[in-house]
C-alpha cells in the first residue's frame, strides 16, 4: 500500500511538472511502410542527426533511412553476422553496432567508416547504452557479462559478471545513478552506476526479462518479459507496484513517449499497446485484429520520433505510425 501511495504522489508531481494530464482519445494512422530488408529486423536506433533512422537484423548490412522522406538512403556498412543492437551516443560522431558473433563495430560518421571492432565478447551482444556523465559505454552479452568502455578512447575499462546467463537489455536511470539489466534467468538486476556494485535483484518474472525501461522521472522502472507480463517497480523501495498481464506472448521492447504520459510496448504477439504512464491503464492496441494494417510477425523494437511511433518486425518491415492524443 505504501508503495502505491508513493506512486500516486509521484504521478501528481510528474503531471504538475510536465503540465500533461491524461488525454483519453488516441487516434493512430499508418503513414509509411519502409521495406528493403531481406530478413527479420532486430535492432533500430534514431541517429544523433534528426530525421535519420538506422536498422539492422538478420541480413548483411546496417541500413540508413530518411524519416523526412520516409525512404531508403543507403547501406552504411556490411556485417559478418546478424545485428542485434545499435546505439548512437549523444554528443559523439559514433555509432556502435552489436553482432550475433559478439563483435561490436564502431562507425565514425565524420570519417564515414568503421574505425574499430571490439572483440571482447564471444557470444551475441543484445544491448548497448551510454552513460553520459561518465563518458562510458555499456555492452550486454549472452555470456552473462556487461563490458564497460571509454567512449573517448574506445578502450575497455572493466567487465562485470551480472548473470550466469544472458544479459538481454539495459536501461539507465534519468539521473544516471542506477542501471537496470534484464536477464534471461528471470531477474532484473539494479546496479549503482558510480562503482557498478549490485543494489538489488528483482524477482517476479517467471521467464526471461526481455525489456526494461526507467520512467522519464526515474521514480519507477517497467520490466517486460517472455512471460508476457509487465511489472512496475518503485525505484526508491524496489517494491512491486503493479503487475499487468499485458500481452499474449513475449514483450520485446518498452518505449516512453518523450513528452506525454504514455508508454508503448511491442510484443511477439504481433501487437503494439499504448499505456498510461501515470495510471498504467491500456489505452490503445495496434494490431491486425484491431483493423490496422500492422505487422504480421513479432514486433521487436519501438522508437518515438516527434509525434510518430516507429516499429520494426520479424516481417522485414518498418512501419511509421502517427499517434494523435486528442
């Protein structure tokens, strides 16, 4: 009960700070379909440069797209294995691409070439995130470790053993004091970002944790799992606030709207769902069953770009949705 009261208080504070109160009429229209990949798309990332999107998957290159013209630009560079993760750190002319074979390719936008390959991990790299104030890069792998690199020197700093199994996903708190790792052993583990010591291991999921995401104010953490459940965790007490039977199959990704009190989830059940981030209620389902010309297979990643929601899928397509909160 105490954690729920804390959450309601945080909701009010968040709404007062942002000036955004719940808007219940949501309309969704598909405005573009980007095709060209020959196999499933696993990774998607907005560039540091506005209007540019990068995608990668089970084919032989990382692809650049224009979001201004909604069209293919070029294949950035070839890869030797499937792309599982892409990250573009703010403030650096770099893109990091994690591969199924464990390599991480470092692409320099100024030089327009791959300038280095990290060959530290021997198993797939599932997620990459950066810690801005420390100028560090975190790389999560199927080997159960997270490697920590300097973004400036591109050298390895440290490696931490997070799990005996795969570390699937990473989320860094807005104040950059905590980092959450979703693991295949069903746990979400919280680490201190200053010294990378374990703060808390959160049990509760009955299958692998595929997605984690801190709320925009950092007062709670959302985790999604192969068990199709969403769990809301209080980041002050690490108590479970809410458990939501959200999807029919695995939840692959969670993305908060950049300005409004909503977040979206993507699932292996071929649906996207939009939830209230202040009341955790379901407000919209985007799926073929609901009459949308949506994905035919598992939806793997989401990204908000201004008023649009972008999704990519095993069906080899990228869809762009205009989401209007009326």
